[in-house]
C-alpha cells in the first residue's frame, strides 16, 4: 500500500489545474447504459473510481475506447449487453449502484451487488433505501438474495410523482436517469440540487432527454424514446478546487486555481473570507492568497447544496485547528464523518467530538507524525495538515486519496509541497 512522505511546513505558490469532477463523471458514465448510440465524454479525471466505473461498464457489455491520455472516452453499446454488476466491482465504490436503474430502464432486468465506498456513517453504513423505494414507485420489483438486488420490471418503467423523504444526491441522480426513457412524466420533489446533479441533467438534455427544473428542488422528466449520439465535457471538480483553496489559506500561500466554476463553492469561499483569505474570482478560475494569521470561523454546519459541503468539512477542520480561537463544526449529512479527528490529534490538534458536533480549540502548531487515511476527503485533509506541520509526516492508506484526486502529489509538488510517494 502506497504512503506519502511529507516534509513541512511549506508555503504553496503557483498555478493548479483542476481535473474533471469525479462526482459528475460517475453518474454520467452510468447513464451511458441508456444509450444505443455512442457517447463521448471529455475531461474525465484519471482517478481510481473512474477506472472502476469504466470496468463495471465493460463488464456490462459496453465498448470503451480511450483517447487523449485516457481523459477522453468513447463508450458504445455492443451486441451482448449484460445485466450482472458484481460485488468485486461495487465493493469499493458506492456510485456503482447507479447502474441498477439504467439497466432496468433499458433491459427490464438487473442483478446488482450492494455497493461499498467510503465508510462515513459509522454503524448505520451507507443505505440505499431511498434509491430502492423510489425505483419501486417507477414500477421496478426486486428481491434481495445473498447481497445482490435481483430487479426487474414488466415493460418500461412508468413515470410517477415521487417525493424523497430526505434529500439524497445519489438517489436523485439515480431516479433522473431511470426515468429518462420511461412512459409518461416523472416529477421528483425534495430532490438534491448539487451541481453534480445539474450536470447530469445537462448531459442528458444534450442527448435529447426532456428534463426541466420546475421548482427549486423539483425536477420534471418526460420520458423520451431514445437518446442521441453525444459529446460532453465534464465540469471541473469543485471539491478538488475547494481543497486547494483551503491549502492556499492554510499555508499563507498564493494560488491561481484554474479549470472550475468558483460559483459552485461560493458558500465555502464565504467561510474562507472570514478566515482572512483574499481572492479574485473569474469565470473559470480563482486567485487566492492566504492570510498571515488565520481567523476563526465560529460555526460551520454541513448541509445540502447551497449549504456547506460535507466533502470539504475535513479540510476546513484542518484550517480551524490553526485558526486563532475556538470554532465548531456540526456534521449534518454523514453524522459520524469525523474519522480524521483521531489522526489530526496525532499531529497535535485539540478537538473534541460529541455526537455530530466537533469543537476545535485552534492555535495549534502541527508536528509531523505517522497518520492514516480513513476515507477519501479525510485523506486530503491529512495531506494538507502534514504540509502545514513542522517535520516529517507519513500518511498511509493513500489509496483513499487516489480514488478521487488526480495526481495529487504531482500537483502539490509543482506548487512547493515536499511530498513523495513510497510503495
Ligand atoms: C454523494 C457524493 C459524496 C457526498 C454526498 C453528500 C458521489 C459519488 N458521492 O454521495 O461525495 O459526500 O453525496 O453530498 O457523488 N441516505 C440514506 N438512504 C439512501 C441514500 C442516502 O439514508 O438511500 C443518507 C446517507 O446515509 C447520508 C445522506 O442520506 O446520510 C446523504 O447521502 P447522499 O446525498 O445520498 O450521498 P451519496 O449520493 O452517497
């Protein structure tokens, strides 16, 4: 298992090019199962989860051709589609579940393993009840046998009005793609409106789908007969961009971060402003300078979009450890997403956690230590902390980082971090 050896502290300066959004690309790739015609996807991030999704599509009979150093892919249907999504492919990546609905929508059957992915919710795991109950409302029937969901439908899925009991990014994406080829109209209310959901509806509309946002959280999908040949470029990754914005703020750095839309992280940028970071925002880039002294943020509460993103919570926690004064974070999306706390404490952080609230003392000077990644965004947070720590840190289990950050050590090295990968 690879590790990062990081010597700190470093001040990060220079240009960073943000990769395509992993969380946009994954549902879009799953949605290619709905097409008879070829689809070209550009600006794919070269990260492990994307490889896993492409392998999953291949196992389902899609033909995959790569171009441009694997950043562009052409996906076409073969004569032998398959309906079996195996545990070996879904166990590492939760988004794999998103093939279930498209398979049933297109072929009226599927056998799909329960998915894995980051453990963010303690013992409650990461359920898919919202996905399954909403798909049932579209006419899908299923049975669970030995960890697999055996699903089928009698003919096409049928449009329906569905109100999600709670907001879920994955369930919203899953239902949108499952309803695209259905009979009649589907109306999804209490939907997620994350930029990655809007990106999916943009992609499907470019391919001839009939999807409209008819209310703030209400999405209307009128079924179409088929989708047409499409060439689509994935937007820049707002979570990767937000991670580099924190990196600049944390290290008194000066970064030009290019290739994403800063409006997609405007909530988080407002918090960075409170810490003293200064920035200039352009259409597709941001120039950000870190303060000499990081001011505290009284309270961060993670919420659904436009709220503060849970995927930037661990990185902001690192920043708050170094801020002058006490701060707190309430995690509302994944109630026990605090696995990074114990590792930050090894670097000297003073944090206490009760239920879904963390209190952060601030004024911490991190000292390098051996630390271990527990999940994707936690691993990015630990890397940032190690860059700002005095001395050498060794971050283990960086395979978590590789699932979602493209070439993170190359990008960090280019802007002044002393980071090395060892196997
Ligand atoms: C997606 C993102 C992830 C991000 C999360 C929240 C991808 C690949 N992943 O994950 O990076 O952290 O959105 O912004 O895009 N829930 C249920 N039942 C369900 C589904 C979800 O109870 O059937 C719960 C979850 O446990 C969680 C909450 O709903 O507490 C939100 O999860 P959800 O929005 O579905 O997250 P994902 O789509 O899994």
